[in-house]
């Protein structure tokens, strides 16, 4: 039992829908926290409006409320559960903290006699109110940048006059740097000041003297009731001050900080945490350090909650910060808790790493046409990847290979920039792909001193880049036949992929692989163990690297591989990689359920993924976790090492599906629907033949590979025409065109961005209703439709951006029967084993097929939550051949309707066209339950349904 006897029931506030600046790191933290409380027999009540995440799964808490995050919902829950003793608001990001403060201001906690644990209100107020925070720092002798608070336009102007430019404007009580900006010149100040004041809920900004070029660091701390404080992780931003930490490339442990300065920073962080309030839990502190020998330190901010970096720090160290922070909040002290990795030492220790972590953000600027792509104080990334390696260079390469942006790593893939002015521009105006541009600058011969002067990225990092390029230059002088083992091993140890080495040598990737096999340059797997192997780790959490052979005392030649292969039957689940628009955390939800279902069927489960924000990469979700890029070379080596029964690809979105062809080619069994069926659904010609054979209507279409072919097709199809590239997710590059000029412009643009892609041109069914169905199908052709949704918006708005209503509200029996019949026919004709999603357009009572995807879809978690049924669990057991569809007793429960509502992050891109169309733009979703169609919220959505259609 917990050390506090007065806590029997705890309310946790979640973070709501995913937006830029607050992604699924908080769902990971919240999920850990719920598990942590339940281990101690505490009743858990959760409020969160996000249906896509594993956190709101019925198995995660005793009572789950999928309600809007408002004080009205809080009061409803507290009335229904008078037994709630305490609220833990530190796991739900800024959203949860803000709601907690609002409830406190309204006296709600006091009215219901609910205690606050894990933080106190004073701590939140001190850290959020920049003026109070500044005064406290001065009192405890922690230096800060010259700054002042403005609550009016006039006051802001006065401060700017006093400080001079450049200046930083930061809004109070905001998340992800909302409202923040750097002002270089006086003429931009008025507009940016107004923007900052408007973004703050209390209309307050802090104006700082800009510390441009200073280095930025973060520390993750935990404190218990006995005032023991441990620093879990030091994180260094490779990018200097001026770029939001969520948009920075970050490295752990800190690389360029002297030990003396680190100790000063450590002491300062502990002093700061102790000064803001008397509470037990986690804290994130950010500092800036001057880039000279003096290494002056100034404090930037402190967050009294688990932060975006806590998830990264947990995955980086193997130390489960949210889990331990929760235990501390319910009264444990650090020395009473065990280290979850070693299972033999206590949690009162500071992890040491014998490897390096590199996090790179993942952006989606192509979804926001006309957006400002330079990076600054407002976070713009939608996801992130993490690479683990024995060196910075290896970790950096693994992270770049994880991004899924058609790059094979840094350089050596023929896709680098070669124009001097373009490179200088990308370095000067921090671009999203500056991580690649630095390499290209070195390849072009731009001196390191010049790159440093422009970027202020520490010279140590630039020299690491230079070493990589020198190695590429040296390898390029050899052929595959003449390359030595030493050089090949060095390239692999520095993270170069086989594809890149093949590019340097002018040969095929498979030849490099064969050469590696011959010379025994093979991946070995190492444990993430939190304590640099001082104690034995019991947790199977691995990363790969390359090592030289070691000769033992008795003359045996070995390479130390710490991943021991068992003789159990194994299943590998491929994860979905970094979050991005079109492929979000819904797929992580599916992967986690797939892992759990495979375990229930008696398999050893193995997860491969590179996303530090999610539950799938928790070290105890699967029996074994490989934190590796979902990149062919890495996956193939793991498969050869583990020899699984097969690989599940249909739960990890497009990331995993893209690898299906290669897996099939190499004779690796795909569990569930075969690659041939997946490919048939993607190949528009073959799929249309299937529909034609079965008398299923579909919009007229054609395939074009040039602008001329597109124009010829347009005469047959008739405008409006929907143009889309093949093999994409989230409607990437889709557009409705209404005349020949628009058509040519869009086709030329698409072929420029995606050379060699086949473009599909469909006659667009103007004014049609859009609907979709998800189903489970087994090898015997039994089909169960888990849900039919009708979109409130008309056909032409991407399904991920539509309000999807379950069940359908406006389709007659005749239309619904067609949907059911077509879904069953398509599922069986495609020989689906597992999940399938089919999308329809309904016009004049005829149901046309838009597309079919024989895989887990974005809507499966939503239907599972709405109907309270574990559909992914059932589908996985069907894929594994463990069950037939007919074995399950389906019993959906939903009174009224559930609506999946998209949530957008347009506020990060103020100048972007906000109209919706066939290309997906939403970053997250929430769920809304209504009793009837007379509900005001439904009426409001329905009345606005055509407002945004972007043709």
C-alpha cells in the first residue's frame, strides 16, 4: 500500500487532443502514471477527450471519462465519484495544469474536498507567471536574462526602448511557445507584441534581451517527500537559443558542457525546484549557457510537471520518470522504490549512459501551403524520432534514417543541396532540414568557422560532421572489391547505412550487405541499462551497434551480443515511426493492442519502433523492444537475429506497410493480409477490375504519368477532378481541380515533388455524402463490420479532417445495405485477414467506392472506445489464425451517437489557408458523445459542414 493512507481514489487529468506543442508524450506519461497507481491498489479515474490514444483504453483506468476538458466535466465526475481523494494534474501537459488552476480558482477542489498531489498551486502560478518567477529567481540568486513583464501594448513599447533589439517576446500561460517570437528590428515589434499579448490567456508577455547564440540545456529532476532530488537526464540542444526545444535537435547526455559547469547547473536546478514549492514529483528546468570559456549560466524556465522531454529522457535512460513521479506523489520516497530496469537497485540514483541519444523533430510543412518554414520560438514540429548509438555520429545517422523523408541518412544519397546560396540561406534562417544542410555545406567546402558564425552550433558538433564527410570522401576512392574491413566497420560504427555506402562505392545496397556478411561486419544488440552496465539489467530493451571482435583469454573470438534469442514462438510488430499528420498515435494504439493480443496467444512479442513519445516503445509493453529505425536494413538484421514466425505490418500505418513488399521478397512471412492483397488495394487499375467484376460502382478514373496524359484524361472524366498520387497516406498531394489550368499546375507540381509517381485522376462526385466502414475478416471469409460512420462534411474533405458520426445518422436502409454488402465483398475478394477500412461516396442513393485499405485505420480506436469493444485485440487474434471472426461475442454498447472531431493546429501557421480539402491537415482528434441529433453541438457542426471545402 502507498505510504499515504489517506489516498484511495485519484483523478488524473489527461492532455486532450494532440496539437503541435502537446503531443502523445503526455499520453505516454499518463498511461505510465495510471499503471503506477493501480499497482498500489488505488482506484483511478481519468478524464481525457482523446479517443486515439491507449491512455483512454478501458483497460487503463477503473473509470474513464471521454469528456471535454472543462470545469463542467470535472464537477460532473466529482459528483459521480464522491470518493475521489486527490487530483494528479502533472501528467497532462499544460492543458491539465491550466484546467487544474481554473478549477482551483472556482473553488471546485475545496468544495469536493479534493487534495492536489504531485505539485501545488503556488508552484504552478510561480512558474507560469513570468514576473513572479523572475522575482523568485533574483531572490535565490539564480541569474536570468534582462527581462520585464508587459500587460499592455504601451508597457511593451517602453521595455523595448530600454533593452534594444534583438528581443524575445514570450506569452504567459501558453504551450509549445505559442505567442513567442524573436524581434530583430523595431518595425516588426508592434505586430509581434500584439500577437504575444493576444496569445496569452491573461494578456501578459515577458520581454527578454535575446541571448542569441547561447547554448541551451534541459535537466529532468525528481524530488521526494524527504527532499531527495535526483537528476535523471541532462539534455543538450544542438541548436542554440532562439529555436524552441521541441523544434531543436537534442542530444543526451550533454556533450559540450564541462563537468564544473554541469555541477553548477545541477545545483542551480535543485535550488530552483526546492524554491518553487513543497511538493513531490517531477520537474523540467531549462538553462542557457554562454558559448565562451566563462560558461555563464542563466535560467530560462522551470515546469513543475512531466514535460515533452520527460518521455524522451525516460526512453533515453530507461528510467520511467512518470511512473516514479506518480509513486512520489502518493507518498513514497525514492529509496523505497526499485529501479525498474535492474530490479535490484533503488530508484534513488542518477542514471549514467554508455551510449548517446539524438532526437530529431519531424515537421509537416507540406500540409500547410505558404507556411513560414523557418524555425523559431514557436514550436512547429508534429512528432519526433530518437536514435541510440555508441557515438554521437551513429545516433545522429540512426535518427535521420528514422524520419521517413526519403533520405538514407546524412549525405551520401545523392539528395543533398549543391547550390551555395540555398545552403547559406538554410543555415542562416534555421530550416527544418538544417541537419542535412550542415553536411552539404561541409561537402561544398564552406569552412567550419563560417558555418559556426552563421549557426552558432558548437564547433564540437561541426567537427563530428566534418569527420563523417572525410570518411565518405575516403570510402569513395575505393570499389566494393577493394574496400577494407576496417573502413567498412568504421562507416558502420559511424552510422552510415548500407545504401549510403553503396552510393559512395557506386554499387548496389545488396552488394554492401553481402560484403558485410563475408567480412563479419555485423550488427550486435546492446541493452539500455540505466547504469552503464555497473549492475545487471533485467529489462529487454535493445539498440544496435557495430563492434570489433574481442579475443578472450582462452583465445576465443567473440562479439558481445546482449540480445539472447529464446526458443519460444515469436511475433514481430512493426511500429509506425514518428507521428505526423495522416499517421498519428492511433496506429501506436493499434500496435500496443497487437502486442498484447499476440502475448495472449502465447507468442513472445517483439516491438520495433523509433518514436520516443509513445507507449509502444515503453520497455515493458512487449517482451522485447528494439529501439531502432523502422528502416529496412535495421529490421532485416533484427528478423535474422530473432527468426520470428512472422511480422505484423497492418497495425503500423503506412510506415510498416511500405516494408511489406521487401519482407515478402525476402521470404519473411507477413501475418494477416498478404502483400499481394495490400498491393492490389493500392493499385487503382487492378482494384477497379475487382470492383467491376463484382458490379460495385466507383467514380470514373484514369491514370496519368505526365501533364499531357492528364489533360487528355480530363476530357473523358469531366471536371471537377480529384488528383492524387499513388501510395500516400493522409491525402498527401491530393487536390480537387476545376479547370485545365489548375490541373496542369497541380500535376507539374506533384511530379516535381514525387518524380516517377503515377497520378490518379477521379471524377469528383460533387455534393455526395461520404461514409466509411471498418471491418474484421478472417481467412475463411467471415466478415464482421465493427462500425459504419457517416461524415458530417461532404465528400472531398479528407476523412481525417471530417467529423465522423457513429452510427450513420442520415443514410437509409437501402444505402446502408449497399455499404454492408460492398464491404463484405471487398474484404473477401481482397482475401483480407485482419482489419480493413472502406470509404464510400453516396450520391442519388448509389454507393460508390472511393478506396479500400486492408489494414488498421485511423478510426479503429475511435470505434473501439465508442462501442467499448477491443477490436484490435480480436483482429490480431484473427491475423494469427488463433481465432475466427465467429468465435467472438460482439456486443457494441452506445446510446445515442459518438462523433470523432478533428482538431487543428493552424494557430502555429497564422498566414496559412485554413480551408479544408482532400489533403489531411488535422493533428489530433477528440470524441463527443450526444444523446440525439437534436443536440446543439451536432446542429452547430451540421450547419457549418460546407464552410471549409477547398476546391
